[in-house]
C-alpha cells in the first residue's frame, strides 16, 4: 500500500493528521467497530479518567488490528467520539506517541457526543485500516 498525503492547507499537520490520503496498492481493508476502554469481558474500565480510557481504547483497537494481521500504521481513517472533546484533545499526545510515531497521520475526525453506549465510557475510537 502506498499513501500520498493530500493537504491543500497545512493547518492540520501540527495536529497530527492529513486532510486526506490517496491510497494505492490496497489488497485488504478492515472496518473496525468502535473500540472503547473495556476489558476482555466488555466491562468498562477507568471511570472518569479520559487519559486511561483513551490508552485502553488504543490498546483494544491495536488488538483488533493485530487479529487481522495489521497494526496501527495501517489505519487510514480514524474517528474519535468523546463525551468531553476538550479532555480528549488534552490527551491526544497518546495518539501521537502510538500512531504518529509510526510515521502515519491518517485523516481524522473528532466528534463530541452527549454519551456513549455504556455511560461510564468517555471515548470511542472507530477506525478503518488497509494493507
């Protein structure tokens, strides 16, 4: 897979994402359900702690990707749903440490929501990956 960044404006680059990416050479695509801060039984973890929930949601997303033979570097689209957008943005360094460090900056959207499906949850990551 080859990724060509499309950025008619550079303002999103310091925020860690491209406006779009042109993908060529894709042989597999994975559509992931939203991943949250739950354990292996589906029980919510880290109530009230946005940073810990974002970290566990990333761990869970990475587990889903690995089960498909992919990794975080294969994410081509990321949507972040947060009950508190400001708190999520304060902790976006985790995305930079885990995804940005791999040299990718997938197109991303952050959406503020009043709640998620399970009330103690604060953040949900929905991704599309390709390889």
